[in-house]
């Protein structure tokens, strides 16, 4: 059993990404020593530049598909491109990142007796036939469609986590993250909130795939990080999986209209053909997170969207905005 009264040495894989950079920030604020590991596929130094001067923060460029030998007490495994644009760019590498990455990090957890948390996803439910989705639902995933590299990779990673737990007694935590948004989302990642905000700020039409009646629920990043840290630090042996997200549901069309209003943009809304295997409904059942973690989201959509819009406004606060978005790294 680890002694968590000492400042834990925490490894965050994917630490230079959207969620990872917020997690590193939070862990440093809580007094941890943080080792951020990233291969910068979708993450960027800009996300963690403000942390580089902190003596308890260390950055390592490394690809999790290769073994890593370090001494740590806790591991948050976030490394994996999360948006369809990015994970479909090199689908074989996406599956490798989820599956071989999980094997490498579970091996590290086994050797160091570290507790390890997997950032799994609502995509393990695929296009759900049950609504909202409780953790007991096994999902409806197309195993060979263009999203399978991500969905099945994450499902296999969950399998590995539970097998390492049963077979090798590794102390695991699995959370299934539903759509999360906030500052440091990649402006080109094609995720619905960042897409709409960027389009609205650039005065371009907002593109909706399908008729816009598909529903989504959106969790603000601060709430999500809070749930993640709670899950890691609960000492009652809760392995999960635990759904984490905001159950407030809205249609994509409503979201587009809301963002046009909040940005004060003159953009219109256009419809494009629906994306392949795009789920029609997505909303978490968070009863388990409420009961076991004493957690529920606190930030409402208006507050979260205003803060996210402000981030993108500042990012675009220089003359050649379109080029900045196109070249963002
Ligand atoms: N943001 C969401 O709404 C959401 C929803 C469900 C699950 N998740 C999960 O949370 C995690 C973080 O997502 P995010 O939104 O921050 O995405 P992101 O793309 O911003 O971050 C992923 C990070 O992992 C890094 N990475 C990718 N492949 C790697 C590899 N082989 N080795 C080392 N680093 C690698 C990237 O460079 C990036 O910094 C992902 O595992 C994702 O599946 C996110």
C-alpha cells in the first residue's frame, strides 16, 4: 500500500493535451510532483508552457506505445487523440496508443505498485440503444467502421485494466468521460463546441452534420478534472467504470444557436451530410458518480461557454486569424 501522506509523484500521459494540461495544473496546485509525458501528436507546448518553471513539474517527450521506466505513485493515462479528425488521421496508431499504451502503463503500475486511472470514454457505448447510458450498458459499437480504432481501442484498454486488476492485483480506476469542453481545446479538432466557436468568431457559417436533432451533453473541464482527481484518491477500492459528464442534454442545433448568440456573431447555420456512425443521442447516467464520488457538475453551460469563447477570442487576438487557426500546433 502506498503512503499518500507524502507528496505523490504523479505521471500524466497526454499531459500536454486539452484535459491533460488542466489535470497537471490541478495536481500541481494540490502539491503533487507531476511528470507530464506526451508525444505532441495533438497536444502542444503552449498548453503547459506556464507550468514549465514550476520545480515540481517535469516534461518528457515520449510515445506511450514504447515502454517507460520511471518511479511514480499514481498514473493518469490520458494519452490518445480524442477527436474524430485526429484519431482517424492514423487509425492504426490510435489503436496502438490505446492498447499498447495501456499494456505499457499497466506494466509500469504493476512494477511500481502505482494506482492507475484510465481516461475511457462514452464512445465505448457506441450508438447507444439505451438512454441515458448507465455503466452496466455494454454498448452498440461498429467494430470495423471508421470510429472503431478509437471506440474498440478504448474498449480493449478497459479489458486490459480489469484483467491486470484481477490477474496482477493492479490498483485501477476507470472513468468514462462524456463530451467535455473548455479552454485549450484544439481549434482544428472538429469537436462540436470548438468547431462552432471558431466558426462563429471567424464569421463563417456553423456546419451541422445531419439535421441537428442529434443530442449531446457537455461537461465543463473544471468539473471533469474534479471528478478525475476524486476517483483517483478515493480509498474505498472503487475500480469503476464510472460515468463522468454533465447530464444536461441539448440538440446540436440548439447548441449552434446558443453559440451564435453568445459570440454576437452574424454567422448562419448550414447542414452537411451526417457523419458515419455518429451517435443520435448521448447523455450520461451519473448516479454512480453522485453516490460513490459525491460528485456532480457545478458549472452551467452559459458560464462554461462564455469562458471557452473568451479563451478562443484571446487566441485569435492578432491580425491573421485564419492562418493562426490553420497552423495551430
Ligand atoms: N475531451 C473529451 O471530451 C473526452 C471525452 C472522452 C474521453 N476523453 C479522453 O481523455 C483523454 C484526453 O483527451 P483530450 O480531449 O485532452 O484530447 P487531446 O487530443 O487534447 O489530448 C491527448 C493527448 O495525448 C497525446 N498523445 C496522443 N498519442 C500519444 C502517444 N502515443 N504517446 C504519448 N502521448 C500521446 C497528445 O499529443 C495529446 O497531448 C483521451 O484519452 C480521450 O480519449 C476525452
